[in-house]
């Protein structure tokens, strides 16, 4: 598959997330505290909760409902109640635009 433009880099502030749907796949596009951009599955593996509505802290995103934190680079859960990882997706930034490949890595 090819990468899809989701927004410009300036539209996503540090320590924030936005939800996008690419080819039917809900994806959380996240800019961490240091300004690096990540993309991971937007649905918490503990419950059907949108991770993009959660809290970005350093290099993790926390589900607002039950507090599970997921590593932005690997999608791995850092604490319970979630124990299954979320998928991660390749991100590229070209000419100030953020592109996401919807194929899980």
C-alpha cells in the first residue's frame, strides 16, 4: 500500500494526538513531547476506546478510560489492564506533510 497524507506537521502540536481513518483502519497520529511523529492503532486493546482521545506523555499515549499506556514506537502496553499491543504504522514527513502507511509493521 502507499502512504496517505493525513495533515501538515504544523497541524499537530507536540504532546497531542489526532484520529484518522485510512482505508477503514482507525489510526492515532501522535506527536510526542520531543516532536517526533508516530502512528498506531487508535483502539485500546483493553476496551473499544479511541486512544487519540487520551493523553500523550513523553513517548507513550494513555487511554483515558482505564489508564493503560502504550509505547508510541512499538505499540506495546506498559501497564495493565491492557496486555495486547496495538499495531504501529510507518510515518514519513515530506515537505512538511505527514504521511502514514496503513499497513501494520
